[in-house]
C-alpha cells in the first residue's frame, strides 16, 4: 500500500514569507523589473501589482523606493512621455490625457506640469489634423449631411478630450474648406 502525499504548494505560507523578507524583496524587485521591461509604469501601478500578488506594504515600499532612487520609477518622466506620445500618436486632448494619467495614479501636480507642454495652439492643430483625416473619407452630397458629419466629428473630438467650443469651431472651418476644395 502506498501513501498518498499531496503535491507541495508553490505559494509560500505566511510564516515562510515572514521568515525570509530578503527573498520576498528580491521577488518583488524581479516582478517590478519584469513589468518595467514591457513599458514604463508609475509607482502606483507597480504598487497595485505588488499588492495584488500579496507582497506586504513594507516590502513594496522598500522596493519601490529603491527603484525610484536608481531612476527606474519616475512619475514625472512617465507623465511627460505619456502626454507627448498620446497627444501625437492617439490625438488625445488635455482632458483625456489628464484622465488617463489620473487612472494610472499620477498626482495632479505632476499631471499639470506634464500638460503644460501642450499649448492651445498645438492642441488645435492636432484637432484640425484629426478632422481633416476623417473628412477626406466623408461623402458630402447636401446640406443635411453637414449636420450628421458635424455631429460625428464633434463627438469624435469630444471622446478624445477636446473641448466642445474648440471642436465645433474646428469642424465648422474644416467642413467649409472641404466643401470649397471639392467644388474646385
């Protein structure tokens, strides 16, 4: 008769975790480094992942402090890169960028500093580019189409975080120029 032995658990018990805090810090550091390899992350994102995986707050704090010391975690730098990338590539406006950064756990002061790089002119130029790209694909046959097209384009800009007054103005000007261009 053989004795049945259940397989050993790969997760450590609370007692084992308490016995080797240095090993837990190493595991937490490795997890953070793996996450940072994929893309830059905020301190809050890393803290959330560590908590989700059961690392105690003191271990998480020490690991995140060390990563910040060596420059691997920098919320200010992250916010600046995020704003630059999402504004240029995704065409996001200031409101949408601020909401995304808040969702990633970035402080409001850091968000405000990062958004200072995007001035009103740059935001309007980007909105005009987005509208021009969409208008090229629209069929403009009569005046009734203008209402539908305007509504669609303003909604698109609104979803990307542009203010309603700027969105209406940009769409109105772009629609008039597109109608003029197609007449010629």
